[in-house]
C-alpha cells in the first residue's frame, strides 16, 4: 500500500521530471545515475577529478554544494530528495526467498519440539515441561520477520495473548504457547495442559503449510530488520507478553537471531550504501555479546526478567536501544523509490 | 517524632505566619504576587510576573447549564482521578457528591483560606499560600457505568449509553488503570494548582471514595505561529485541528450535549455529555525511528505546518474529493479515517480535549509517554466507537497502545450555591 503510493509520488515529482518519462539521472545535468552503482570504497579513477563531467563546473565546489544541500534533504532545485538512488524491487526477491527458507527450517524445528512438549506435560514434571516450553517458544520466536504475514488466526493460535479476547485468559480461544505458559507458571496441574499441546500440533501444521506462500513487499521486508527487535523490546523485555515465565531475555535472543538472518540476506544490497551495514553489524555484535555474557552469568541458561541484576538489565536495555538506533537506518538505506514530496492539493485535480 | 513534638511544631509555624499571613491575605487578592510586582521597577521579570498574576486570577465559572472543563479552553495542566465508592447507601453518596461540588466550587472560584481553631488541622493544606487563586481551575465530575449497578438503587437512572468501554482492536487495557465509579477531571494553569486541588478533593472524600487510578497530563505550550495553531502531541503533529467549533451552540447541541427528550435517556441526563477517556501509550522511541515521509503519510498532515498533505495551511480542507485513490493523502491516513468529511460522517464528530502524559520509564527502558485522549460526545456508539472502529487498521496502530481509561457520563452543571453536580440522582 505504502509502496504503491511512493511509486506514484516519486514518478510525479522526480526532480528531473521536466523531460517526461526519462529515468532519473539520464536527463539530469550531472549524471546522477552513477550513484546507483555499488561502490567498493576505493577511488578507482587514475586521475583526480577537477571538473564535473561534461561541464566546466569545478568538481570540488559542486561536491560541497550538493553535499551541503543533501544534508538538508533537498536537491539543487530545492526539492525534497532521498539521497540514494532507489533499488529495484526485484533486488529483494533473493533475500526474501532466503529468509523464507530460514523460517521454514525453524518451523520444522518447532514441529519436532511440540511432541516433546506434549510428552513433558504428560509426565507431570513441571521443570521438565517448563524447559520443553522454553525450547518451543524459542523456536517460534526465531521465525521473527514473518509476523503479521501469516494468514488467518495462525499466529494468534500459536502465540496469542488473551487481552483482546472477551473473558481474557478464560476465553476458550486462548490457546497455544502463552496458554501453556500461564498454566505452567501459575501452578495449574501440568497434565491438564496436554490438550493445548495437542492442539498446537495442528496449528504448527497450518503454519508450515502457510510459510512458502507468504508475500512481503520490499520496503516492508527492510522495515522488519528493526521491527523484530522493537517488538522484543516492547513486548518481551517489558515483560508484557511473557507475564508468567518472564522469558524476555530468551525471546530477545531469538529476535536477535532472526534479525541477524534478515540483515544477512540484505548484505549484498546494503554494501556500498552509506555506512549502515557496518553500524548495524557492530551493534548486532554488541547485543550478541551482552546476551552471551548474561547467559554465561546465569550458568548457561536464559534468566527470567526478575532474575536479572540491575546491572545486567541496564546492559541489555541500553545495548538493545543502541542496536535499534542503528537498525532504524536500514529502510532508508534500501529505498526502492525516489521520493521528492507531495503533490499540491490543486495539482491533484 | 512524639505527639507532643509534632503539636508544638505546628503551633510554632502558625505563630510565625501570624496576622500578616493567613488573616490579612484573606480577600486581598493574591497578596504575595501583587506586592512583589508593585514594589519593583517595571523590568522584564516583573512584567512576566504580572502576566502570571493575571493568569492566576483567571476564573472559570463553576455553576452553569453545562459543567466547566468541557467547552472551556484547556489550560496547561490536568489530572484525572478515578474513584470507587465504598459508601453504604445512596444518601451518603449524595452527601459525598455535594461535598465534592462545594469544595470544587470554592477552589475554582479562588477564596481565602479561613482559620478555624488554631489547635485543629487547618481546613486547607495551604500549599498555594493563604489564598487559593483560581488559576482557570475546573473540576469536572463524571460517573462510570458501575455506579449504576445494584448498590445504590440507581439502575433505572443509568444514562442510556453509559456502558463499560468496549475493547477495541489493539487495546491492551489494564483493569487497574481503567473504569471507576466516579471520574474527576481537574484542569488548571499551573501544576501546583492541580496537585493542590486533587489533595483537597481527596481529603473531602476520605472514607467514602477511594482512588482507583490517576493520570497527570500537560499541554504543549502555544508555540504558534498563530494563536489559533493547534498544539502538538508527542508524535510532534498538531492535534485537534478538525475539532468542531465550541462557540457554535447549535453544533454543540448536535454533537456534545444530551438533548431533552433524547430517546431512552432519563431526564436528569439532559445537558450532560459522555466522556471517552483513554490513556494511549505512544511508543515514542519507535516513532522517532520512522522516516519523516512515512510519519506524514500515517497522519496525513505536514508535520511542521499541520496542513493536510499537499496543502499550505493547517485549517485548509484536505479535499479528499480531489484525491479519491489516496495518491496525496493515503486512504488509511489517520485524518482521513478519523474524519472523512462527508455528509454521512458529520454527525459522528466528537469534541477532543486531550493532554499529553509522561509517566517515567518502563521495564525495557522506554519512555512511558502518551496521550490522555479525552472526547466529549452525545452518543459514544454513534460517534466515538464508530470512528475508533474505522481507525482499527490504520498504520499508526503499530506505534500506540491504549492502556487505560473508560466511558463516563458528565451530568449538567450545578444551578447555583444550593445545587450540586449529580443532584439529578437524588430524585
């Protein structure tokens, strides 16, 4: 939806649109199309450039001028611009396909884990069942970037929270991982939860069936690079979506893995476009390190939120916030359209 | 500290204040500030203080056909206090409502603090000094649907459209921050005025009403460019541009006030209005990571000017008729869904009077900020709920979470000294 709008707006108000339907850059005075090529960072020209090609404008003057303008987000004509040439939407086909294959692997893992969870519940051993639940929850959260794309109620059946349901936790439609979480951590008889695991088996079948057909728009996919960890911060590190188990750190670690996968698929597209990739990789590495340390400090297990020391909590929250800052540059780096502004009310007649 | 020590301390401080304090200042309007300004030269600081004195002297009538705090301009500060009733019967409830009105009327009209027995606790905490300057204070009293359950025999008097707030898509309402038998909306120019008012009102109702939840709100400063410019919410967009004109009495009768003879409404509700109060958490860090273009497309307005996209002025008509496909203002932009500006949707409009809030930091280290959305309407089902359902799929839902509030009914205003807000329930 948004994408469609951007395309229209971009086409209507491209700064070089005076020449009609020409590709941006081909009619422009200074060959902007050259910006589209990935840059390996080295100056490969044998000589230093003095004049702007095809003109007698001093290159240094022009460079400074355009750089100063671009810092304010406008071109030399004063139009609002994005500072990178857009990527073709098809460039995202391969990354998305790779991510889907990754998600399918984790869904298969989840499918294998559900019978183990069921057996653990059947045994009546609460510790064992909580352990099995944690693995299943971790598997599901590794799917990461598929949120909001699954058809029908699949996501809600597997991972839904009860607030939106009438009668909340008592509503029979409250099933899946969080229903089992509620039972395990609030002292319900462990074996009474077996039916929820049995039902989950069918829900995971639906999940695996749905994954290959998922469709995601390029801009949407790029946005997911930061939204997975945003959701982890808002819903998991806050405890909101893991009120009984407190499994916020485990969930954040799974979200980080999914984010690393998304970024991994996008590396070929991000290379040479601003500094985003390096920034992102540095921060993802920092967050990974903090999570590993915290896990180590809790004898190789993911601590519940309430077992974190203030210092551990600070390190996690702070590093996650920094990571999100770096990731927020990803969508802008991977623009698929050239945006210049909005048509005026009169022009839209 | 022993009892004796405490008593001695109190009498000591009273003696220090002496005649020049409490006694003399009663009736002498704003003694402290007035004296300070008069005795200094006309420098900038003194002038600024004069302005402040004028604002502190500003008075909003308490009594009237409608309660204050609805159509009256929203001063900078506010607190909402939701209360549950623990009184045993209806007559005690009526006495309690009477005393709320008395206290609210006195505080909002700005009276000096009287002194009773010197050995008794003073009748007012005195936080604002010897005179409670009015400071545009309004106290709006409203009732939740639970007040009309079986406890007080009020079932037959329940305002027809007063129900528990429905759960809307994306709502994550915390029961501890929602509902309540009685809602007090306290608004004033200065924070200390509001805080003092809440303190005195709670003292008034001690043992009868208990606090269920509270929320503090603040207005953005008027930063122009014109006096008419709408102020910004915490997403940095101007909020309230599309509000119906409060000076248009005929419009208010169609959109805000319950009319005499309205279908199914008990007669005591005439002149009242339904309040929809919703504490909406705004995930501001998330919002700040969104590109400007996307922000503006989600709202449908220019962030700086507040003009509809493609327009120049804040109050310009967005002309959806010229943009049927959403090329300029996306079809799911907030302003477009909230108010499509068609003949059919004109009767759905609501009067908004919201405040920003800031409650600190959550467990994940994010700012707990948002909007206390307050809307007045004649029929929440026809108006607010219809709009809210239309907004259920707007892209902005990813950045907000409604967490508290409720539906309330604010009855007509008190008719004078002998009347009180809610007296219609005593019949």
